[in-house]
C-alpha cells in the first residue's frame, strides 16, 4: 500500500484525476479497452471535473471505455432509485463526468454500468466478462466501509467469507445514513434511502489496481486503522491491505496520520 500525501483537496484531486487518466489511456493503448471502477460522493466531484478536462484535452477515443460504479441507492420497492431521485448516483455520474465529455470522444453511455438491485449477480457477470476492472477508484466511509460494504462484527462472519461477498442489496448503517444526510441531503435524514445495492468485496479486491482518495477529517480514524495493519471485518477498507497494488491519496490539511 502506497500512501501519497497531498497538501489540500485541489492537489489530491489533481493527483487522482491524473492517475485515472493514465489508467484509461494506458489500457486503451495496450488493449483497445479500459475497464474502470468508479465511486461517487463529495470527494470525487473535483477529480471527475479534472478528469473530463484531461480526456477532452487529449482527444482520446473512448469507444473502448467501460465503467462500473460501486453502488446505487435502492427504493422501497427494492429497485434502484430513479435517475430523477435527488441522490441518484447515476445522475451524479452523468452530471459530474459523463455529460462533460466531448461527444467527439465517442464514449458510449450504454457502457456505464451500475449494480442492479434486482439482479446484482448480473452486474458481477458483466465485470467478469470484461476480465475485471483495470483500476478501481474508492472513497472510504467514516466507519471504514468501501462502496456500501458495511462493517460486520468479527463474531458474525469470517475474514474469508467477508472478502468473498458478492454484489448485493444491503441495509445501510445508521452512521452512513447520518453522514450522507449531512453531506448530500442538507441534513435531511428522511431523504436518504435506507438500502443500497453495492459492488461486492470480491469484485473490488479483484481489481488490478486500486486508488483510494480521502479528504475528510472524519476519515482519519479508519485510515489510521489501515496503517495499524490489522485486517478486520469491522473495518472493511482494511481488506485492501491484502491487495498487491493500492495507492491512498489523502489531504494533510484535514487528515493527520
């Protein structure tokens, strides 16, 4: 695991955007295809804007780019929330990254995949069909979750079983609901769905490279647990310690490690 300090959010965003651009460009050049796992949340807003600028400036043909988002909220009927839901991650991605891409680049909206609450196994099959993701972008929850793989007590599940968890619908931890309400819903707890469909630990850990970006003070505690070096189901991000290629970019003006 490589730890990359950045003096502030802008610096971290520029580093992350360049890392994403390089992964897309390198894989397209070598294979004619790039499969990139994407995350949402406030941390990724600026990196995506900068990534779109990099891609547009380079004029890179994106016909071979396939993306897989980590998660989506689920409504009361057990379906992905509609794109017009105020917290829809599909709409977030369209606004923050996909729509700003110049049409001449040839990115195909149908190549942007999200886990499906009604068929999460189908999402996993799509990832496997392209040979897995070349780079997976991650944030880290204040409780140490990655995607919406929430912490579980060590008495409830073995590390091996946790690492093998597939994409699935799960209830969100109360800390996650509270944090997301504060950060994305103006403090309105009722606006945040209580379930989400998430990419599984198995699919995340199968990525060839992983990039985690952190910029909130509240992420200090879970990052320190990573630095402590102990893998635990109670800190899902700690499973990244078993991965051969992980970079953590963190902001030193908000996070002290």
